[in-house]
């Protein structure tokens, strides 16, 4: 699940910046060039590291909330999580 989360984030970041996504391993080298990011680069790297190393659910939730907010600001208003409601409770807890 964490690997899917990371790959999806990679695809979203490149697409909202008008670029074709590249391999996830290239993201650290190019992320500083991307204009639209869900949070400051250093904070995003911290969350991504937590996901990659620990499959940290809290980091995934924080990125999801931030990406959803970024997408809404860019005009994508119908962004939703498709984890069959399994994360609804956790997302609400993370917001508090």
C-alpha cells in the first residue's frame, strides 16, 4: 500500500506540473524544479522518507490531505480517496 501511495504521489506531482512522470527514483533530483507542490519540499521529503522506510500511515494521510487541498486550489474539485472508506476515521483524527 505504501509503494502504491508513493507511486501515485509521483504521478500526481508531475501531471499537475504539466510533465510526464518519471521513475520515482528520479523524483528527489527534480522535485525542486516543480512549481506546484502540496507542501514545502523539505517537509514533503520527510513524509516521503517516513512512508518509504516505515510504511508510515500518518505520513500517507498528511500527504493525502495536502495533495487534495493542492488539487482543489488548482481547480480539481472532485478529488476523493478511493480506499473504500477505510481511512475516513484516520483522516479525521489527523485533521485534529
